[in-house]
């Protein structure tokens, strides 16, 4: 009791002793079931909790100790219950497509006084008073780390790249809700007889409900894989503008409220010291991090002491925030924003911190959150008033989004969907609500209603958003463009996707073999695909000729620019970089193909062959499959096995020996159309190798007969047009089954540098009988899968997919 004695000696006893000034019926102290003592001492209106500090950890059940009466054991029990409850709710809500925010808040409610903690026995044994402090301390520490990670993943530079439309929407959703809710809060306070706590809370409820958060919007878009959709880009840009304005407004308001009782001098000193802290972070700490980035070679792990030093600087910023009168979250958030997002430092810190922060520490925060909320104590008047302000704020956000969208020539449906996205609330909003309760901006009951309302709003928006908005619909409904329909002596528009610099030489060789001429030039749209790591918002960067290129794209884009310069009479180049999650990056590819009206998209195969004969598989297979399923034009999957022949990547060599393997079907006809374009290349020798059935006693179906007639017409036209050309050869091989097809292809594959095949063929074709059981890469088709096997000796192959929808 030494700490209590010191406090009593400092604060003095009230007149009449310890019991003087206690409310009637209140005892001086209460002993809880876990032997903690609650002292009801009226010193500055506070209540003190005392417990035996020696009871940190138990000796074990077999020694007669109850582990739940010990602080460490009790804390571990609480932590386990919270983490398991959140994970269980996430699992059962997965079919409902809920964001992680909803089960987290719901878990806090179910564990707190609104749920199982209303049972006195459970509360006294599990959620005891003396365990509150370690839980709350670690929960606050976890929130500090999480906000630091949020700052790390945010790219403030988005504001510079925002267009007028994003600024229009961002300012509208910041201003309009405030214009609607603040007058309404004043009218409610004047028109109704309210309790003082509710009356004084209404204005701040209106301001808090009108706020917006960039991170919340990104989390909402990430779950349904909409981050790099067209509306996703617009939503992240607009929310960055409105979110920074909201954060600035609320921080200024909190600072004014916190220093209100200390005079103007304290307010001025707090503001000046806070600005000083920002300058220290930007002008001192940020340059240190930039030096670390320069000293970290690309592709190599960041030095451990760099990360340790950055964490120490983050802790220092938190301490200085508290020292200068700000919340301890202030400094780490600003410091996180000051560190460049993405690799090497940003992504390394995110990888180190994000998992255990979100999975270990945040459950503690939501348990604390649930402990502050008891829905049974909320009266009807408070619920109605707060809900009215919440609904009006949402209406203001929807009007502030939809009207600017309509003025910017967007459809009403797109404006409505964007309004739903920007109207959602999440973790950062709850943080501001909690800070408002701490500073007595709002009452505890208002906080409960606002938090539950935010959870319900997000629970409704997430599945509705998934139902209303599907970016791939516009690709499906669009008429597919093909090379067959590209008129002769017209421009061929090709989108070239690149994952890394190893893909570049063979891509350029393929473009050169495509016979660009002044009469039939090729417009090349190069898209460097980069996985989104260490940042929240995706980016789609258009590279102008004079702009500085990102480090990872510089070599790739410059190589294509050199190729354009060498062939500027018949090659035009546009270059882009897409930084997005791998599960949605195909949207950028398909959007580029749709907007640029390309007839062909070329993507590298996810397996690479090295010079020493080893095979390396990358994690881009799912990207290629998504592009194949959604592209608005023809697709070519390029497999580069040239390394097996010992060629050097930096040396370009034009293809001179090309083979087109023709089995029949729309994909083979599309590949033959591309091969026909190649034939005019003077240095290229092309062989059309057709595999046919040796004998067929079964009458073909009408569909098969029509397809066979189209195949014959196209092959005959090819033979007639190139009958006198010595560089063009036609061969035909009749086979009985799939074994014969494999044998025929094996005989010719090693004689060519480039092999063209179609992807899809008739499932019941005798030419492929028996091959379906051995397919390793079904997305390539049966023949493509066979040529992709390690037994194949062809250095390069191209798999075609026409994606024609009847």
C-alpha cells in the first residue's frame, strides 16, 4: 500500500476522514473474489484498485493455486478467449463476405458486459479488475504499432496524382456531411429536453460521424478484390483527401479540448511543440530512413539493425507525443506516413509487424472496446438521437459522392456504389470515437451506439458492394477483338505484360517476328506488373518519355524504348507500371486491353528455365489464369525456354525458324492468323504442320462439321497465298489417336525456335484421346501442356487463347 500512502499524503485527506464525502450506502472498500481491493476514496473523484503485486504467476493447479487469481495467467486466458472468438466469428461470417472489422467489433461486444461478461461468475473469474491494466497496456501498444503500419502502407503522394474528379469528390464528402449534421445537432439540442451528457455530446457526434478514413476504405476494397478496379482507384484517391482533412480537423479539436482548462498558453505550447515534432520527423528522422533505403541493395534483405533503429525512432516519437501533450498515437502515425511505402524498408517493416500486430494485439484492443460498451445501459432517446445523426451523415456522404460523379459524366450506378464505399466506417473511426470518450467529448452511451452503428453499417455495405459491382462484367459483355478480324495493312495493337527483366528479350524477339512495317505498324503497350507489397493503395503509373521511372521498371521500360527508337517508323510504344495485389492485377491488364482496343495480349508463362537446366516456378500462375478468363481480346502465353540453348538474355536474336501446329478449332485459326502475319518477314522460315485424323467411321456432328469446314478454308487459303514462297512449308500428318499426335509433334519440335499452337480443342477429338489424364497445366490446353513439359526441347513456345463467346 506504499503507493496509496504516498498518494494520500500528497492529496491529503478529506475533512472528516476517509469516510467523509462518500455517497450514502457506499462502503470504504470492496474485496473482489480475486482478493483485489477497490478503495472508494473521494480524492479528486477517483477510485483506486489495490492488489497483491507478488501474485504475478501461479505455481500451478497441483500446488493448490487457482491460475485465474494471478495476473499473468488471467491475462493469457483473456487473450486466448478474445483471439479465438474473433477467429471463430471470421470463419462463420466468411460466406457473408464480411470485412475483418465486423467480427472483431462483434467479438468485443459478445465478450464484454453486453454479452457473456454480464454473468457475474464469469466476470469475476475471467475478466477481473486487476487484469484490466496489462490487457489495456498491451492493447494500446498494439494499436500504436498498427497505426504505425497503417502510416507505412499509405502513400501521401497519391494526393499529387489525384485528378480534378478525385479532389471534387474528396472535398464534397468532407464538407457536405458537416454542413448537414452540425446544424441538425444544434436543432436537436435546442428543441428537446435532454440530459446534459447527451446534449453536450451531439455536436461532437455529428463531427465524428462525418469523418472519413483512407485506411478503412482500402480495407473495405481489399476484401472483395476491388482495390485496383476503376472505382477502387477513384475511391482511394478521394478518401486520401477527405481522410487527411478529417484527421487534421479531429486532431486540432482534440488538442483544443485537452488544453481547454489550462489556459491559452498551454494550447499555444501544445500546438507549437506538435508542429516541432512533425518537423523533427520530416527533417531529421525521414532523412535517416532515406539513407537506409539508399544503402539497401534491391532484392536483398534489409539489415536487421536498420529495422531496430526505425522501431526505436517510432517509440521516441510516441514518447515525444505524450511529452508535448498529444496522444501517443500521434507521433508513430506521422512517422509512418513519412517513411516511403513499399520496398525495401516499408515492405520489410510491414512484413515484420503486420501479422502479430493484427492477429495478437488487436484482439486485446477489441476486448477493451467491448468492455467499455454495455448496450443495456443505452436509453432510447440517446439511441435515436445518435442514429439520426449517423444516418444524416451517411446521406451527406452519399450526396457528396453521387452528385459530383454525375457532374463528371459517371453513371448513377457507379456514383451510388462509390458512395457506399466512401460511407463505410472502420478501425480508425473507432479510434477517434474512443479518444473522444477519453476527453469527454461524448458520453459512454453515445460511444456504444456509434460503435454498434459503424459495425452494422459496414456489415451491410460489404456484401451489397460485392453484389452490385463486378469489374469483369464489362469484359464479358464486350465483343472480343481478334487478329483474324484485324484488317490487313492496318495497325496491330498489342499489350505486352512483363513480370521481370528476364521476360524482355524474348518479348522483343516475338514483336520483331510479328513483321512490323510502315504499312502495318505495331502499337505496343508495355505493362510492368508488380505485386503490391508494403503499401495499402495500388498504383497505375503512365510513363511519359521525360518522367523519372520507378527503379524496378527503369531497365524494362528503357529497353523497350531503345527498341522503339531503333524501329520508330513502324513501332509506337506506350509504357505503364501496375502495382496491385496479384489476385486483382489482371483487372489492370484487361482494362488496358479494353481502353486501348488491343487485338492481342501477351503474358509470360509462370515457369522459367535457367541456363543450368533447372526450372523455377514463380507465383504468377493465378494472374495468367485470371487474364485468360477475363481478357477482352486474344491472349498469348509466352514460354521462354531459350536459356536452355545457352543464349544470353542481354542479346536479342530474331526468330528464323517458326512452326505452327494446327489441329483445328477457333484458337488454332487465331494462331494461324498470327503466323500468316509473320510470313512476310523476309528472314523467317515458317512451317504449317497440320495433324489430321487417319480415318473416321463416325459421322461428325453439325458443329464439328462447321468447324472442320472453317479449318479447311483457312488452311487452303494459306496454302494458296504462299504456294510460291520457298520460306513457307506445309506438312500434314495423319494420326489415329493422342499417342500418334504426341509422336508427330515430338518429331518436329526440336527443329524450330518458335512453336505456335492453339489452346482449346474439341474435348472428344480422337487427336487428343488419352492426353487429358496427364495434364499438369490445364490453362495451356492439352497440346500446350505437352510442350511445356520438361521433355520438350523447343526453346520457345506460344500458347494461344482466342476467348470467343458465341
